[in-house]
C-alpha cells in the first residue's frame, strides 16, 4: 500500500505505528526464544548444541532488527510524545 506522507499524514502515522506493533511482537517473540535457549543450554545433548546456538543467534538478530525498525519508524513520525514512549519501552525491555 502506497501512502503519501505529505498528503495523508494521519494515515502515514497510523501505518508506521501499526508497523511498530508488528515489530514489537517480533521483538517479544525473539526474547521468549532467547530465554528458552538459555534455559536449555545446559540440558541439550552436545549433538544439538549447534542448533541451540543458531536459534539463539537468530533470535538475538531478529530482536535487534525489530528494535532498529521501531526506532526508525518513531523518528520518521516526528511525534515527540510517541518517540518518548518508544524510548521508555525500549529502556524497560533492557532491564
């Protein structure tokens, strides 16, 4: 769907926020997978350690990518309140 930022600013803003909603889900799922990998690190046989390491790395990369999209979309919006909300939520996710 093509949205013109200058002619449809509200629609543009809604699209970026919805895109961020999807990225938050990706980020949350990646964090769940990282936790699962961490839980199984010591209990998986050596034959499957490489699978666990790969799953952990992919989850970490997808989480980082999602956070980058979230930050980028927040900047594009130019909405200081929304950007502050995003920054605060990302900071909470770190702790």
